[in-house]
């Protein structure tokens, strides 16, 4: 078959296009390798800072708080994906928070003890009040919860104007209860507490962050008649 001048030109353009494509792929691979090598050459602290600048996330998104450079599950995924969030960006709500501080405990040894039953998400909670000190424990637990009857849900103090502060606890089966600081108020026949609740490892008990918008962040109690 005899090739025309136009056929020769088209074949030449195709060769050039394939070469340009191969060249671009090679540059992309080289750039990715340079990023990995550069991060590996840095010390752990410098690499964490550089990644934080690149992603716009704090170091605690990928590292276990106060145990750097230990990685949490998000950090392991980021590393295994070639230093990228290939499974989607981490939740913007999850962030590190300081460990909950115990509420000050005034001495009310001689105050009478008062008990009140509260409704809480289908469970019943017994609130014990002695002076300014209050505790809340599960009296009956709805099916599906990891807490048990008698589990401590909250311990803290209430002021004369019904402001409440203290430590609440969240539960996961097989794990120790995780405490977090909450504040709130009693109004009429309702108590509402709010805080940044612990976020656990997806498959374990380890606390990897705190979330002010999660299901355990706001606790609501209805005071029984």
C-alpha cells in the first residue's frame, strides 16, 4: 500500500503525541517520588509540619495526641496512600481537645441526699444530688447500648442558679468509659449538657480526637414528674 503525504504526516503526529504522553507520565512519577523521598529525609517533626502546611490540617489529625510521631488510623491511611487522603478528607469536626478536668468538689457531707429519675434516649438515669454535688448513673439501659445498669454517666456540680459542669462518660463495648468535660443547665423539667465527646479508633478503644458535633456531644435529660 502506498502512503500519501497526508498519511505520513498523521503518523508522525501520533508518534509525537505518544512521546509527549510518556514524558508527562514520567514527570508525574518523578514528582511523586521526590515528595516521598523529601518527606522521608526529614525528621518526624519537620515532616509533620510540612504535611500540615500542605493539607491544611493540624498534626493531631494524623497523630496520636502527646505521642507524636505515632500515627492514628487516619495517619496510617494517609501514609499508605502515598501521603494523600485517597479515601476522602478527614472529618472537619474532629479535633484534639485537652483531657477533661474534674469539676471542683465542694464538701457537702452534711447535706441531705436527693434522688431524681431522668429519661435519657430511651434509658432511665438516676440522678443523686447532695448539696452542690450530683452524679448520674444508668438505672435501666435501652437495648443496644454498651453501658450497663449502674454505669456512671456524669459526675459534677450544680450552682445555685442551676448551671452544671463536670465530666460525662461515653461507652463502647469492650472499652473503658471515656470521660469528657461538659457544661450545661437545668431549665424547668429538662437538663442539657454539652461538650466535645471522644472519638475512638474505628476498630478499637483508642481515643483519636474529640468532636463537638457528634452523637455524644449533647446530652439531654427529661426530669420525671
